C-alpha cells in the first residue's frame, strides 16, 4: 500500500467522513486532532469504514476496522517514527502538540482490481505484514539530497568537454558515498547534542525517532567514508591537480556538524555547504577532467553552490525558533525571519542572473540558458516561501531541492545534446 492518504467514515451510514495521512505499523497509524470532530466521532463509535486513495486507479482498497487512540506522539516512538518517516509533513502537527497517535486495526480488506474487469477479492489480514518495508538505516543517509551532488559533479565534468569515464564514475561514487557518510554523521550529532528533537521538522528523523541503532549507523558512515577516501587517494595519485578541491570538500563535510568545533557551531554552515559544492564538487569534477578554470566556469559553480545553500537555508529558516531554543546558530537565526526571506530569494534568483552573465562572457555556453525554462517553478516556490500558512512551507527545503534539480537537468541535458551533436564532447574510456 504505497499510497499514504486514506478516507475514513462512520461504519454503515456515512454521517461523517475525513481524509488522513497514514503509515503501516500492524495496521494503519495516523494522527488525530485532540479537539477535532473526528476524535469525538471515533470515541462515540470506533468501528469505521475506510478506503485508500490510489492515484493510478488500478487498485481500489477499502474495508472496515476499529480505531484505537494510542496517545501522545512523544510516548509512542516507534509508531511516530514510522508515520513521520512516510509522511514527514505531519511533523508540523506533532510539533504543535495538538494531536494523538491512532491506529486503525482492519478486520476486512477488500481490493477491487480495475485492470481486470472490475474483479473483486478479499485479502487475508496478517497484521505483521502491515508494516513499512523501507529500511530506515538507508534513510539516515538522506538520499533525496544526493541530487545536488550529482548535479554538481555532472555539470562540472560536462563543461570540461573531455570526459574520462573511469575518472567520472569514480568521482560520482566517491562524492555520493562521502555525502551519505556526512549526512549520517550530521543526523547523529544533531540528535546527540539535542539540536534535533522528536518535534523537529527536518532531518532524517531516524535517530530522534529511534528507528535505527546508533552503532549500525556509525558503522555504515565509517564504511562509506572509507570507500570515498580510498577513491580520493586513487584520484589524487592519478591527477594531483584535484588535491585542493578534494581537501576543501572533505574538510567542509567533516567539520560541518562536529560538536564544539563544527561550522554549524559558529553559524558557518552556509559557507561550508557553498565551499563543498562550488569549489569542492563542481570545480573538483571540472579540473579532474582536465578543464581550465575561467571566470564563466567560476560563475556556473557559484550558481550551483548558491542553490545548494538555498536548500539548507530553507531548512534553517523554517527552524529558527527550534534552533534558537537549543542554542544552534545559523545565518537564518542571526538575521531573523524577515531578512531570512530576502536571503532566501537572493539564493534562489541570483543563479539565474549568473547564467545570463556566463552567456554574455562566453556565448558558446548558450545551451545553459535552458535553465530559464525553470523560472515558472522558481516563481511557484517563491509564492510558497512568502506564505507561511501554506502547509508546504514546512517542506521548503525539499521543495527547493526539487526546483534546483530541475535547474540542474535544464543545464545538463541541452548542453550535452548540443555539444555532442557538434562533436565537441570527447569521451575517453
């Protein structure tokens, strides 16, 4: 049941109906408002009917069951973790403390298969099978953020116009394993130092919700970093020119979240991220492929770096209140909510102007102008950013990451298509 929305209603006569977000944990777990009509209705009659929304309309799931009100989210760590793992946007309700965790235990599950002449069948209910399948240890690496590393290494390597496949593959693997390792460490230290709490809206949540064993996560982080470091040693021995960029990337990643001495301690997280992605990954990938650094290339790297910082700032802007309470200093907490809005727009829109400057300085890079096609997405994102009442505002970091992905793809695909057609990109096996 990959869907995450369900409609529940009174069993029999539909006197009331409501839509909820759910996750699987020996039944369907969801949040229910403490003072809402749904809670009153459930207390009056916990026997309900339900149907699961399926956007593809190939399977229609419905049935009956009984709702159990479990209690405060803070007291049900496992259930809360699985729910917020699948439905992170529900974090905002947990934070405000006006909800209970509830579980719908089904007694009947009926499936209508729309693909085979409306065939109906019932499934035997095994509550042990109604659990989320994704392993939270993988979530600790926050794979959704890898796209920024991929964009930086892809665009940087591509602009060199000569791609050594071995170097390219190794650099991609090295960057992603290092990124995953640093993400795990960041989540671990944030939970240990109290920067992240159960009501925290961001992060991977796997540590505060106790979804993974800390030692297992640290072992995974160490293994990933060891692999990345070994690849880095090989690349340095093969191309010494990448040493400064490799050092910048490793130092920015390792020192980002270390307690007491990390960049985050001194509100330098934004600077660390910019250094890691602009000179570290982007220029490192470019120089590894034999590229010669010029002003246009530096400007392109800045555009990638600023957009990556924009993702981080979307997270920090949202969490100003939480960060201030636990003594975490970020650029957002230092400049305040109003100036954070201006800062966010600068980080989001300056990259577009930088690409225009690149075109005027180096007209041969005209395929990069395709990024202007993503402006409608940036406008929509800006509209969400100025409306804090919009529930999507709580997911500003991930939505920003999506727009920056579009920006990156719009720069990569047309560039490769045009330059490959003109025979200007040379691939060395």
